[in-house]
């Protein structure tokens, strides 16, 4: 006779079984947590943390329907979880930008009580009688954020707000208590960076409005050069009881149209307990007709749950290109959310009819590619676009076609380094678009006019370059970055059989050496007359370095790592690299050594592979994955930077990362997961699936003992793009101690592709 298990034991076993089944049923999309990084507070030297937004969006969608907690200032998306009040929900947001935010168009706020015409001071105590704003306190325990969905309770009004989205439209579902003065207010002038220059609105019937907001280089927000018109067409699911417009705090009453500054609209309702009112809107940057057409095409009904399911499905499809096994739930959440953040920008900027707002401020049309916007070039050429060449080559083609349009129609006849809404913002430095194009072309991504692409690469490299001296006076960062993108032009020239150009730009790629100062044994900026500037030490910021110090910026010679070694001395190179990491604080937050919170350092951890110490790449890349990334609003150690911070994690967690985009090589390192599979797009790559496995992988077993590629021994810590896209399996055997014999011999080190 088999003894019966105690009731408690049976209950525990059943619960474990249920939880195991639930975990097994979770898809990658279920691990997405849009709250990761959703805070601006903190940082070093004035820089903040993740600066992501938590609201509803779709993969590379035009709409991001998300809450706003602040207007103005260095607040990126206009939301930060350390703020205690919400001022509204707007239809567009930027993701993780490290500068003053922008967008935040069409801000909607459900309220009750006296009519107010502004959100109120950020410091207002909203429970005091003198409160004049409509902002509401909220509690984080009432927030829910998931792929394509956001919800929160507005405590001041006892109103529940939910948002969801399609690529070009958004819907709010607002649940009101019983009240005779329930109201939905729309601030037409507000944006994250300040106010729109001019607005217009037209009341079409008792449940429909449309309008425009003009933004034109007013110095507020991300760039003083940004100029665009935002169009919307919005409907309510029931007629309002009354409505009105306001202008600069004056109630204009039930006018049916207005064109002025600081305009707002309100619709008032009498609501029953738990009555829901829905609002939906289509947006466009081309015309009112297109805004309406976008709404009619993508959201012709009022089924909120259907749109929420569709948004989730779009995210599930977007993430199917990568599959992971092993790891903890926390690591899966970090990885899935990183993929999510990598799939927000560059977003579509084209309407359902193919029209888009071009760089000449005129409408254009394309049936051959999706025109895209928000190219954070200086950030994303390093990890985001190399990742996308593997998992989303169509998007890379779209972006290159968009960059070609920008160069053709903007006033500079050159590629932008940081583009926003078809505007060359002038932000940051270097020529990152050249890197993106060279990397894509090297990898066989070529659905664009390569002759035009090359023409504008050359034009850009000549417009923004080091002078004949070989260095930009007083500037280490520009000197090194221009040298790298000159190398990229040389790579393209060589591939296109242009030997004279290949030689010319290959020589310019070596001019980084002009700033090597043997007296201080490091890169040192020079004056125009060739004299050295004052030297303050490697870790002192400034000294010709952008968002970095000479120690951090000086490693940026990706096109000629061995040439950099020769300048330093091979032993010194490894010693300096080791010191650079040994002095990093344990939390990996902003610091003067390896600073993962900002881009100039992102490739440096993989340089140990070149120095014959790949186990140190494995040690430190795993430490970065485990420490610099976590869950929650503080889950990113620095600005998300439009996908770059997350893309670094995705690649490193898979066990690979480029040092030099354009050379077609990925450095290998310690993978986080037991198994990662990349589904290759058959239109571009023949291999079907590429898989990375890690036997005996664990937090302790972080060192690679041996490796095979498609069953054959692999004794090098690098792999080519062509080897990846052939498909098959890269298999690691992991262990707790470094195997210093693996991949460390000189003949097994990464090649150097410098053009002689």
C-alpha cells in the first residue's frame, strides 16, 4: 500500500506544478517590462538614468501613448517615476534621449471638478485649496505596464486611465466615478520641451475634433532646428454633454474652430459609477486628411481589448527573431525588455498612404521603403545597428534609404549625425551614418542606391573631417571618430572598386596617431599650431573629449587596434586595459574609468580579445550584464539612448559584440543564457537559424573552456558575420576558472582590417 502524502504536501506539489506550467507557457513578450529605465533622476555630472517611457507603443510605431509627469527641462520622455503627479497622457515620446526631451504631442487628461487651464506647477501640493492645476497624484502600485498597454489610477479624481496603440493611432479608456462634471481636457500647445508655436482646432460634430500644432525652432526641447507640424483626428465613443475651447487661460466657450497660441479643448460628461469613455486619435506629420486616414485604416472600431491584443501580438512577432533558454526570470525580463527597447526607434514616419514629411519640409511618397525618423547616430552605430543587421535587416535598409533622402533634400547635402523628424539637429559628433552604411553593405544589406549612398558618404566625410594636419584642434573625440569613419569610407571604396579613394581614406584613417603624445603616453589634444594643450591627467573630463575623459575616449581606434597597441606597447596596452576596469566602482555607475553608462566605452571590454586575454573580456562583459542591467525603473545604469544601451546587452548576453562596425566581425564572450537562437531572414541570409549554446553555464561558470562552430573546434574568440548567417551552432563549454590557453595565441587573435 502506497502511503498518502499529507494534504499540505499535495497542495504544495500542485502549486509548484501550476507555477511551473505557467512559467513554461510564458512567451518572450510576457517578460517585457516597460518600467525598466523609466526614471530621469540620478547619474553623474548631470546625466540621468534610463529616461525611457512606460506607455503603450508598437514595434517601431509612430505613436507612443504614455503618461507625462513633467514639461520642460532635461527630462527626456517627460516621465520619471520619482515624480509624484501625472499631468496627462500624450501620443508621442522619445526613448532614453540624454538631452532635453521633445514630442509629447496631443496631451489628454481626464479630470473632474472646476475647470482649469493648465497642469499646474511641478512643485504644487495638489491637496491644497490654492491648487490651480489639473495634475493628479498617483501611486506606483496602481501602474501596470506591458507590451502595448499602460494603466494607472489618478487619485485626485478617482479615474482609471488605460492606453493602447496601433502604429499610427492610440486609444484611451477612462473609467469615471459618478459625477456631473467629468471632463476630458486636451492641451494642444504642450510638448515635452515647452510649447508649440501655434495651434488650430476644429470641432466637427458632437464627438469629433481635428487640429494641428506647429513647432518651429523655438529653442525649447531637443533641438532649436526642429520644425514640424503635428496633425490629429480624434473621436470620442459617445457625444459630449458640452464642450469648450480655451486660450491662454480664458474660456472661449463653445466655439467650433480656433487658430491661435496656447489653445486647449475640453469635453464635459455626466457619468455614472464606473462609466467608461473612450477616445481614439490618428496622427500624421503630413496632413489632417492623412491623420484621419490613418485612424480609419488602423482603428475603425471601439474594441479596446482587441487593440491591446493586437499590440501584444505585434510585439510577440517582433521578438520571435530571438529565442532564449536558461537564465533566471530576472535575466529573461532584462533581455526581453532590452529587445523591446531596441524595437522602438528608428520609428516609422510614413502614413498608411506612403506619404511622409521630408527633409525639405515638404510631403514625399515612397512605396519602396518605410521612411523612418529618430536616428541617434552617435549612440546607435556601435551596437543597435549591428544587432539589427542580424535580426531586422529590412529596418536597416529602411533607415539607409531614409538617410539618403535626408542627405539629398536637406540643406547640407550630407548625412545627419542625429536626426529628429527629418531635421539634422546638429547634436553630438562624428559621421555615424557612414558607419551604419559601411556595416550594412559589408554584410550584404543593399536594397538602396549604393551610388547615392557612397556619394553622400564622401560628401559627409569631406564636410565633417579632420583638417590636413590630421587632427581637429583642441578635440580628441572628433579626431578619433573622424579617423574611424574615414576608414569606413575606405572600406566602401575598396568594396566598390575605387582604389584611389580606398587609399586616400585609408591613409586618413591613420591620422589618429597625430594626437598620441609620448610625453604623457596617451592621446592629448593639440592647438592649431601643433603645440599640445594643457594636460590635466587621463581621468579629468574635458580636454577635448565629448561626454568622456582622455582615458575613456582614447580607446576609440576600432579600425586599427594593433596600431594602437604599437603606440602604447603591447604589454602596456594590456596593463592599461586591466587598470581601466579594475578601478571601476562595483555598481558600474557613472565614473572616470570604464563608464558603461555612456557610449564612448561600449567597445572597450572586448579589446582584451585583441590583447590575448579573452578571459578578461568574458569576466568583465558578464559583470556588466549582471550589474549594469536589472529590473525596475533603475534597471539601466545610463540613458537608454534610443536602443543603444539595450542593444549592447542583447548582443553581449548572446555572447558576441562588434568592436569595429564595418569589418564584419563579432568578438566572442561569455553568454548569459544556456541557449540563444537567432532566426535569420531568408531574404538576406541562407542559414535558417544561428544558435549559441553554453554547456555548464551558470553565474560561477562564466569562463569559456572550449568552443566549436558547426561541430568543428573553434580556437578563436571572434566570428565573422558570414559564418553566423550560414546558420548552425556555436557551442561553448563553460567553467569556473579561465582557460588561458583558449583563443589567446597570437595566430588566433582578431584580424585587423586597416587599409594600408
